[in-house]
C-alpha cells in the first residue's frame, strides 16, 4: 500500500464522524429551560385526611415549581407573525410533593421537549427555605445530569415565582438575574455567586453559610437585597442580612473586588466617598486552654472618588489623614454591626471563623465543630482596620 493510499484512507476515516450528529436536537422542537423557581404551597388538611386513613401516607408539603421557557416562538425567531408585545419567555407551573414527578407532570402541559442544559438559575422561595431542608429540595437538581452545574442558586424574599416575571416584553428574567451577579466586582453589597457545584459541598459541611437574596417589587422589578442565612445543622433559612451587613461581612472576609464606602468629614459634616481599589483581611484564631478568640486585621487601599468638603484641598496631608480615619471608623462600624447580628441574633458563623480555627488548631476544631455555631456566639472577636488613600483624583492638581 502506497503512502498516498494510506493517507487517503486516513482522511476518509477522519471525515466520517463529521458527516452528522446522531443525537442532534432541532432548536425549533425544544423548550429551553433558562430558570426555575420553587415555592411552598401551604395547604389545610382535608376533611378526609383529618379524619385519618388507616395505613395511609402522611400528608406532605406541596411545592410549586415554575420553569421559565425560551422557545423560537417566544423570542419571535420562529414565526412571521410574532407580535412585538409578546413576552420573550413563557412560564409554566406545576404543583406536587416531590420534584421529579412534578416536573414530569409539566410535560402534559407543554408542546415542546423540555431541555434544561441551558438552565441559568434556581430560585427558592422564603417559605420553602424556612420549612424544608435545602439538601432535600436540591437533591434532584444536583443528581440530574442534564442540569448545568454552573447554574446559580438564589433565595427569594417572599415568593420565588415573582422573580421570574417582568412587565417589559423583551426581558428574560432568568438572564437578568445572572447578569446582576456580575456587579459583584463593583460593590461590596453582592455576594460571590453560588452555583450548584459549590452548594453541594456547603450542604455536606454542616457549617452555616449565605446565599444571595433577591426581592421582587410590586412593579415587576427585581433587586439583590442582602443575603439569606442558612443554618448549618438544619440546612434551613434562619433569616436575612441587609445590604449594610453584607458590606461588613465582605470586609471581614476580604473578598471584595471593588465598591464604595460613604463617610462624613467630622469638621464640616460633608460626605466623602472612598472607592476600594484593593482589600485584604486576615482572621487569626487564638486558643488559651478552653478559651477561643479571634483577631481580624483588615487593610485596604483606595481613592477619594468624591468629596463635598470644598474648603479643603484633597492633596493636603492633614485632610488625607482625617479622611482615612473617617473611612476606618465607618468600616469598623459595618464590621461591628454584622458581628453582633450573626453572633447574638442568628448565632451562625457565616463568616468562616470556624474554618480558620480548623486550619490552625485542627485538634481544637475536632472537639468544637459539633456545636460550633453555639460556641461562636460567645467567642470574643477583636478587629483592626487600616485604610490607605493612594489616589485622590486630579481636581486639585
């Protein structure tokens, strides 16, 4: 066999797999699921159930699942007569007492083949998160191979299905929620995104943690507003932190990539806005016998982005030192407020103190981890903040 013949045969074998795809799915036949919400349906026991049925199964909580579909018709790309006022999405809801059977019942109401590999976000309603273990709620989504592991997880204040609604015809709410998380790099009020991949480890760790909270207003707008506190032992919603408290936690963790701090000049009472260029935090645990304590050292470099103190020149050393002190006091106030909330009201370590103790004192952590949230609520925590202004703009040059 000549080399030319051998190369020709190799070329044919290489091209054969490219002639088609045996598992292709025509987009016109698909109902692309881009977002899912889950809400608790509170129900009163029926007269028959209250009378009791011998040997019957106990009454279970019912969950309403809403899938947001995007199809060729909803986006106006599959028809010639599509209206400009038609919504760019279609929400379909079904209620049941388990996730998969409820989703299968949804098939009876849609004409397209449901396809979830492009799902972007899962939103869990407040009542459901308070009532049921998140591990049970998310078990199907974590196991399902068709679900995208990079899908985001959010907690909705009040009803989750409201966050998948919009009054703007061209909006696709699931996409909008994902895009809103991109603001994490420009503010300390948004948590780093939590995906299905990340949540599995959190659910098995036994530690308390946070999930981004989303609120839907009466006019159909959605907004990130703080975070949901998930208790480690029960894996249920414990309560919410507001935006200021999230700022404090971001300073404690040192994971912020940007953002602003608003303070007030003490001499004039005028606002000064500090823009974060970098931040870092070091949490240091101490063990003295049975006593555990922590020190937090926070450092940040930034710039004066705006100030209303017209009587002062930004470049003057005295004004810079005064401003740095004012920013430090504001950050300290944010840290103190959130520590008081998570230690004394929620009694839940959502800031990672336990993990620092585990790394430096593994034997102490082994004994303390079972009831760590209770121990954490009584642990003394000291903090120190150092702000350095590196840039003050060009207005005074």
